[in-house]
């Protein structure tokens, strides 16, 4: 026997009748609602397109996967905005009016709320437990330099140097105009990891190259991030022992940063784990052209030496071109001639 089929057309004259109670109207509406819902096929689930390029830094869940292996870095690290001295500073230079405006700015409160929420959700010992996976190494160093057109900027950091422990200095002022090999560490473990890339015993060819190309604008920069007030106090207490390990001319390039580095700034330069040592090659425009982290594996030390030579030659040619342009401008030549 064939089952009766409900008509999808709703009899409005019955539904609009005032002589029916609400319960009866609902009973009359139910078959037509069922017919209209079954007549339309369900919408297919929206599938997100798979990204052909993997993310530069793996997620925490992916990093803890036993089958995970660090991948070569194929995306540039850094910030899209050019850094300026005074940004991410340890001292708040805002006026009282600016502080008042920021206090009543709802968007600023939302940003601060998200930052505090991310810190609360992050377990205290997560970074230490992640050190057990690949010793904290999240990516492999790229084989070549990042191109100028796609490379991003190294953020400004503010801290005191060994040359002037009583005043704060900006890293942007030191990095501008020179080719810099920057090591970023927080603690003894991270410092030892940076030495696998830059140490005189581990990479003697690079140490020799730094001395040879010092006149061409190549320099070493050390950034020690100590956000814990107790560790920062201990570092300041043993400043003399740190000075003994470096030359006098390098004291002004050893920074101790205690404040101003948010999680978003760290993630922009690939510091998914602040307990891991990181090494960056930064050009004279403060752009990150190469990066490495964790313990140096086979081929990374040699690759660092090769990219340092190449970038130093490029910056030298750019400097000579700028000098020639100034000479021609002083002689009265312009672009139109």
C-alpha cells in the first residue's frame, strides 16, 4: 500500500483562522514543516583547502608527535613592520594623556586580555617538557638566504649592555647598517645550543670569517632574554664574569633584555620555545635573511658560513653603490643625466 505524500504547499486559510487554538495550529503546521525540510537536500560540509606549504613553526601537538621530524625553514621569519628604537621597551615613555587614552581604549583591553589568557592557558613546565623532543629543535636552517623582497624584519629589543649596565639601549641601533650574526638565548642550555653554530671550537671557520670581515661590517650580537626577575638579578650580579669571555669592543653588543618581549614578538621570529637557543643572520636593513635553532645538525654550520659570505658581499656592494651615488651627487650629476 502506498504511503500518503504530504503536499509542500501550506494552506494559509487554515493557519490564519481565528477559530483554531495555538495547539491545533501547531499540529497542522507539523506535516508541512516535515515535508519542506525533507524536500531540500542537506548542504555538503565545507572543506578547508589544504595549504600546499606547511607552517614554518609546528604546533605544540604536532611537535609532540613521535613521528615528527624538524622540517627545513621555507618561510621567512620576522615582522612586516620596520623596527624603530624605543619599541618593545622596558621603560614606558607614554605621557599621562596617552596612558589615559589607552586605559579607556576598549580594543587595547581586548588585546591585553588575549595576551593574559594565552599566558594562563600555557602550562608553566611545557617549554621544559618540550625539550625532550628533538632537544627543542623545531625547524632546520634554510640552505640559502631569504630574498630581500620576501624577508621580514627583526623586532627591536631594549636592554642594557655590558658596556653600559646603567642605561638601556636598542638593538635596532646596533643592527642597522651592518651584517649581524645574532644569537638569542635564555639560560645556559640555550647558550650552549647557540655555541653549536657559533662557537670557536664547534665552528672555527666562522670565527675566523668574523675576524676577517669585521672591517666589511660583519659583527656578532648577543641577546640574553631573562624575564624572571631572580635570573635577571643573578645575571647582573655576574656581569664581570661575562665580560671576561668577550673582547672589550664586543661589550656594547651584548644585550640583557628583561621586559618588553611579548609572546607575539617571540612567535614572529620563530621562538616557539624560549628555552631553546636561536641564531639569526640579519642584514643592514634589520631583515632576517637566515635562521637556525636548537643544536646544529650536519650541514647547518657549513651553510651558515656560506650565507654569511654571500650576504657580506651583497652588503659591501650596496655600500659601495651608495658611496658612488653620493660622490656623483656631489659632482652635480642627477638621475636624469
